[in-house]
C-alpha cells in the first residue's frame, strides 16, 4: 500500500494569503502546504489488483481547493473512490475537478450522512437533470457502512472522530489510519484503531485550538494508540517544517512523531 500526501496544510493553506511571516516567506519547499488530502493506492499486484477496470485500488481522501493541482503533481490518472472526512470547504471545494476522473463511470463518494447532505447542497448542479455534455462531475454518494467495506481488496474502515462538537470521520486502511480535523478520538473508536501502527494525525499548531489537536495533543493521542510512526498534518504557519521536526524529535520520538509534507510518500505492507 502506498500513501501519498497531496496536501498537509490547514484550512487557509501555507503560505497564507497576505501574510509575510517567516514561515510564509520560507524557501523550504516543505513550508508550502496545500490543503490536507492523501491518496491511497493498493500495492500493484496486491489483492484485487486488476479487478473491475484497470490497476490496483486508488482511493482519494478529501478533495480540497487545490485538488486539480495536487492530482497533476501526483500524476493521478484514475480513482476508484473519494472518501470524505467532513464537508468543510478545505476538504470538499475541489470536488468539481474530479470531472475528468468521472467520465468512464460516476465516482463513488463515501462519507457520513451529514457530509453527503452538505455535498449535495453545495454541488446541487451536479445532481440536477440537465443537458448532457460535460460541465458536471458524475458522483455517486454513498453512506459509509460502519463495519467498513472493500474496494478491489483494499479494506476501508470509517473511524468516528470529534472535530470540536462536529462528528467527522477518520479512515483506516490496514495498519495505517488518516485522522485529520479532530480534537478528540472517542473511547468507542479506540477498538477500531487497534493494530494501527502508522497514522497521520491532525497537529494544527503548538497552541491549543477548540476543534483541532495541538502538536502536544496529537503526540498524546499517538501514545494512546501505541503508534510506531506519527505524521502530523493540517499544519498552520505558526511553525516551520524544520522547527516542528526538532520539536517532535524532542517531544515525540517514542511514537516516531514528525511533521508530514506535501509529496511525502509512505510505502507500507
Ligand atoms: Zn480542515
Ligand atoms: Zn504566515
Ligand atoms: Zn474541518
């Protein structure tokens, strides 16, 4: 399984429009963060590879405002499904740009009921009858089964999380979990994460925030989950990549904590 980080920035992205702080002016490419998203690809030749339409499973998590640029940069040529964590603008508003990937067949979009209802409302034109001939993404909205589901042999499990008071979904794929936009992992979700070794975790910034884990809270959550590798994502311009890396090495080495970056690729069994 290959996990590619398409974006690792918070809702406004980094650099922030009209900001001239040192991080926003940094020359380190890892300080340029698109809105948060990952793509998961099953290993070529792995379970289910080649079944129903070419290549191993390829699943996108969230379609933020830079989805088009992210897809071009990562060379995404096809998708089997889009998994939504929630319907905030920074996770959804690139949805129109899945159009070229929904030509052959409607793209399956999995989420919780609230995220799907929001999607239908914000992208109402995509669900209205109208003339044929492009201009609309073809989407099939599907409520994620709580017990999980499979796509070409890739097992996918939704993991309920709390983003402040808002229930959102994390997503588990085998020993990897993608847990962004969360300020708490409910007790009832802990069994769903048993056996996860590597995770991407919301680690917004050093200072506390009402709807996101801070870096310290993310490290504490990683300890509770017993992670071996912890990749912080959804990061602000409060700290540079280099500063965060040093902070994580000092405070979270036991859970392998590090800041993720756009373009990071993890290959897991
Ligand atoms: Zn977000
Ligand atoms: Zn800035
Ligand atoms: Zn959010």
